[in-house]
């Protein structure tokens, strides 16, 4: 405990040390964050204000957008501010808080994506029992389990980081606080803790990803006997979800499934699941989804109609 008190703040090295690149990155990620806010809020409000909220797939999608908003907001605003700051500093308590909240909302997103895959499996493989199986009680239970799972995952990461003694240096070679960069700063052997981190984040991500792949393999096997029209309809409802899963899980697994080391490429891969995935998810789920397009159109018509009345 005495050693740990030697460090009261950490310095984030960020994405680059060149001012010109930092200014360009500031403009890029500022626009990305605006797009994340607008896109995810639009999806959430459009679903909540329409009958789509009564459909399990869109019920989960609204909470996925909320998780995306909370998840990226733990990292992106700080990243944007630091890109224009001479000294990128985060307090010890702020660092641990960021680590906990990021893994909490990230864990919720992982489990919600799993719940959405289960919903598609039931809809395609057990269509006659879909309404009975995917009741509102079942949807609420899946959402509650996602929150509990995210908390347990995050609390495990938080404990692994907070028990470590930090006695200098205090420079984190990243743009946010995460366990792997912190392990490099600990003044003790972290090999065992590194294995626990891999078991917590890496194994959880890998098992979830395998479950998702198996569920879609079963779906593909089931629809092989469908007519071409029904097969196309079934695949169109799953393609958006598969795209989101790959976009989120591929960089995540690259970082967390290997032994506890940091690589220069980690920053780039981390941008995919902290910034780009939350920004692209609303587009992926709306561009090929007529129901979402109609819900957004009705929402905007309602808003514009209200303005005209006023």
C-alpha cells in the first residue's frame, strides 16, 4: 500500500507525439464522437417511440446503442481533450474509475450481442415458438444477466489492477487506462496476474465469440432447406449482427487473448472497439433494415410536425 501511494497520477502518452498529427486526430475523433452521439441516440429514441420496442431484436438493439454510448464516453471525450493538451494526465482514482467503467459497459455489450444472437437463433430455428420463448420476461432476464456479467467481469479487472503496487515510472503508453499497460508499471512480478487477466478478458471474449459462431453455424445449417426467398430474408436479418460482432470482437481478441504484453499496434486496434464500432453500429443496423428506416422516418416526421405546429 505504501508503494502504491508513490503514484498519484499517470501520464498518458496518447496516440502520437507529433502536434500536427494530434490536431488531425482531434478533428477526426471529435467528428466521430458527434456521429456516435447522434447515431446511437437516434436509434434509441426511434425504437422507444415506436412499436419496435415490443420486438425482442429491437429491444436489445436499443440497449446496445445505450451501452455503445456509455462505453465510448468512458474513453473518447478524454482522448479528444488530451489531443490538444500539452500534458495528458489522469489521476490514480480517475484511471481506476475509467478502467472499471470501460470494462463494465464493454462487458454488457458483449453479453447483449450474445443475447441478440440467441434471439436470431430462436426466430429462425424455432419460429413457431418464438413469441413464447422470447417473452418480455426472458428479454428482461437476458438484459439483467448482461449487466451482472459485465459487472463481474469489470470488478475482476478492477481488483487485478488496484492490488498492484505502482512506484514509478508513471507513463502509460496508451490513450486510456487498461490492465495490460498498467501491468508494465507495477513494481512486482505480474506474470500470474497477467494470466488472470487473460483468463478474465481473453477467455471470456473467446468463449463468447465461439458461442456466437456456433449459433450462426446452426442457423446456416437450418436455413439450407429454406426457399431462396426465405433464405435471403433470414440471412438479411443476421448479416448486420454478424458484421457488428466481427467488427467488435476481432480487435478485442487480438489484444486480450494473447499473453499479457503490449504492442504498438494495440492503440490502433483499441480504436476499433472504443470509437469506430460504436460509430458504425447504428449505420450497420439501419442501412439494410427497412423497419428501422421507417421508425427513424416517422420519428423525424413527428419532430418536424411538432415544430411546424409550434
